C-alpha cells in the first residue's frame, strides 16, 4: 500500500496499482452499484439480513444516521464510472466517551463505532483492510465530527487495529471462576491472544474485522470481542495516514 503525490491511497488489485477512495453509499445512485455492495455484504455477513436489505434498497440518506462507507477504485479524474466494491463499513454514532488522561480538552467527546468492516474474499491479503479502516476513521473525524472512533475485534486482531492508530482498551471481566481456578474460557483467551494478527481484510467474530475467516461467517461470541479506540485531539495531526 502506498500513496501518490496527491495523498490518494494506492493498493494492488489484480496485480495492478489502483487508486482508491471512500464514498458514502448514497453518493452513487446506480442501483447496480448498491446491489454489488449488498452482494459482497451478504457473502461475508449472511446473517445480517436487515442491513443487507437496507443497502440494496438504498434506504440510507444524509439526513439519517448511520453512515455507510464503500471503498471503491477511482480513475484519473477521481471518479470511476463503474466503481468496484473493494470494502465496506458503516459508522454508527455511539455513547459519548470520557476523554483519556492527559487530554487538553474538557468534557466528554463524541464517539462512533466502525461496524460490519469487510473486504471481498477475493481481494484479501493486499492490505486493503488497513486502508479501509484508516480512511473510515478519517471520515468519521474530519467529516462527521467525531473525536473518538471505536472498533470491536477478536483478540487476534488487536495488533492490526493498533497499526491502524487504535489503542487497546482492557476488558472489565473476571479471569477466574467462582472457585478461583482457571476456566475453559480462560484457556480459550490464552490461545487466541497468542495467535498471529491478521491484516484486517475480512471478517472475524466481532464488528471490527480481520483477514482470516473464523470457522463460520455466522459465528459470533460477543464475550470475545475486544474494544479498540482512537481518540483524536488534533484532527490534522493525530489521524494515521492511509
């Protein structure tokens, strides 16, 4: 992954350098494009029928929240006449957050969550997921006005989100059973935390998603989701570059 002189991210798609950008789903009015996004979404998240229907019908609009973002290829003019779906995520407003220690600002900050992060199966392994996450965080902060961006992921993807500019928020959970002995869940945690990090291109069990598929696209265990947050004090300096 690299950027050209205009700071437009360039990724490798089909062996060719390809400029990419994020568009809001409603910015492309062609029903065929919405169907393409919905087809990719359905292939990765088959159990999320409601969101898939909303994408296909085009029920999202600027006056409502959340904000669906699609990573697409662009031509030399900055607009691809037939944009290819390279990734997708949706930004949900979330509860306001207390600012971290050392913040130069006071009061709570507006918070959002990156949900349903995905890259098509055939495009994984090229770092597109990292570009998607970084660009989505930038849109959330610079265009939507949030000062905190949250993502939920499996333990094995903590390092991936850290490379995207997020910080790990330790879970508030008990590590021992009532008898004080290690539980089966503890053993699973130990195993997952030792796995190598994915490159953030696909789905995991949570809503901040990684490159390597779990045993089933529908598998879900919210208790295993890890919280990653990005607090942004200075919108021009604190955001990671894609």
